[in-house]
């Protein structure tokens, strides 16, 4: 079984808004740019199938995302 390491807490990452827009309330989505810059502040265990990242965006919004929602540049950097 291949285990992917987690990006460390405190790291700056980028998220592609188009990958999460349908999951966000419209008022929150409107406040976010297309490429969301954030800092990982914690991890979040989901229904036992995966671990997500809790991030604080540049405009102080707290959201959580999965590895698949990171933008390509960030995924390549932490591969």
C-alpha cells in the first residue's frame, strides 16, 4: 500500500477554487479568488477514508480541502 505524506502544518499552499466552488456557500465563494492562497493550520479526518487540510486563506477564512483540490503547482511541489 502506497502512503502519501501529508503537507506539513504551517506550509503555504494554493487551492484551485473551481475544484471546490460547488461545495462552498455562494457568499463564501464570492469572497475567494480563483487561486486561493492559504496556510495549513490543521488536518481533518473525514469518514475514515481520507485526511483533509484545514487552511486559513489570505482574507482570514477557514476552509478545509482535500489533496485533490490543491492546484497543480502545489501538488507537484509536495509530491
